C-alpha cells in the first residue's frame, strides 16, 4: 500500500508518510484478535471465514500472506481437548457460532445435529 501523500496545487509533494505493506496491515488487523480471542470458538470460525473471503478475492501474492494465519488457526484448533470442538473451530462461519449459515455451510455449524 502506498503511503499518504499530500500535494499542493502545482503537483509538488509536500509530505509523504510511509504506510504499512500488506503484511503489516494483516498483522495490525489480525494479530491481537488471534492472541486475545484464542479461547473463543466464535472468533476462530469468524476469522476463518474472513481469511477464506480475503483469499478468494485477493491477488495471489496477497492471498499467500494469509496462509500463516490459517496455519495458526489450524494448529491451535487441534490443541483443543475435544474432537467436536476441533471440528467446530475449523469450520468457517461468518456469523459466528449459532448464527444463520450462508449457503454452502452446514446449518448446524459443524456440530453434530441435536437428537430430538
């Protein structure tokens, strides 16, 4: 991403402030969420949905920068004590646990259906 640049009317740059690159933007946007939301299934599912959406719409070189976050989510999900929790944590859900599932996502959000 380009830095902020202020121009005077004749087109001469008066000030240039460097901005973060794509990796810097990702770190600023996602690092604290991953760190402080690590115990939340909803955070894991919503962040996974965000990463999937970004990867589908970003150019390949930017999509590759998302891989470390996806790997981190996978690794920490497999540390969960219960396989059902792991399956839930690794299922993207843009609404969070219990929200309505968009088309293509399981209605039960990755959990086994309830017995009635």
